[in-house]
């Protein structure tokens, strides 16, 4: 094999790396379609937790998902702007409505 051909073959991949490319601008993430607003659901604190009431809380808070928080249970610490959390006690009385 000709030495010049070998030199050209070695340089070609490096030439591809040196081409100037326009800067890539990252777009901001789209806003969440449904953002939880816990203040709108505070009137449910003290009521008995039921599936129907959960649906009403979900709608009132404007959230996409609902997470029930039973007494003495572990919950993940991940924060989601589209989730409403409903904590209740042993008597199924809602004690707290939060977002996350």
C-alpha cells in the first residue's frame, strides 16, 4: 500500500472532527400541562378519604396524578409538579393535601 494513501486514510477521520458546526441551542422544557395547586384543595382536609373524594381533590388541585399517603407509610421524595398528595389518618380522615 502506498504510504501517501495510508497517511490520507489516517487524517480523514480527524478532518471530520474539525468541521465547525453552528452552536446547538437547547430549548427550555415545555411547561407542565397540569400543575398542582394544593391551596385549591385545602377544603377537603378533615373529610373522609374515598375514591370519589380523591377524584374531586385531583380536579380541584388541577393535578394529573393523585398519591394517597396512608398513616405510617414511607413515600418517595421525588417531586412532581403534576401530582397532588393526600395524607390521611387511621380513621381515613384527610390530614393534609400537598403537591409534589
